[in-house]
C-alpha cells in the first residue's frame, strides 16, 4: 500500500495502552539519554524506532511523552468519511491536525486524532513501531499518566 497517498487523511485507528513521560538524563557533560519509568534508553530507541540522536534533536533537554499504541488497524471508508466531514477547511477539504485533534463520530463516540509522519505510518501499521513520541499531549492523555501512578 502506498501510504504517501494518504497525506492529510485518516488512515488507521489504535487504542492508547498507556502514556509515559520521557525524561532526559545527563550521562556526561556532552550527552543526554532518554528513558521512561518502564523503558531504558535502548528499549525506548527500539520501541519508538527513533535514535537517541533524533530524540535529542526533537526533545532537547525537555521531557516528552511516549504514547503506547495497540490494536492498530486500517479504518473503514465510512468511518473516515464520518470523521473527515466534521473537520473541513474553507475549501470543503478535511483539515488534518498539526499534532492532535479531538473529534466525535455521529454516535457521539469521542476520538483523538494524532498526526503521524508518513515515514512512521508503515511501521506503525505493520506493528513494528508501537510507541509514538510527542513533545506535548492533550489533557486526556495526561489523565492516562495520572491513572497509571
């Protein structure tokens, strides 16, 4: 499947298993490593498919968030049309979120749409990448962190 043709479209659904804070750890004057409460730096790199160098470029000295994804599936065309019809721009086209966006379907079920870089989409759908990294998350996701403590 050519995932690049899905730019700006809803492609897959997933459940959020848990969310953890990613903390920078100073290992020497020139180096920072990152870990969560349950993953060391090597496990975090493997599960996110993001190298420590890339994490350093993205997060710097700030904390980030690890969003654990499970039950990843391609979504149906009817679900896509239902959600996309709610968030349209002035040209009548679906306005994809820059980071995250809350939506409801016609039945009132709530969803959180997360924008994913194209290069990660294939790995997520193929269940190779199970953790999405973010600098900022919504309050709903922060509540998941509180519930895990």
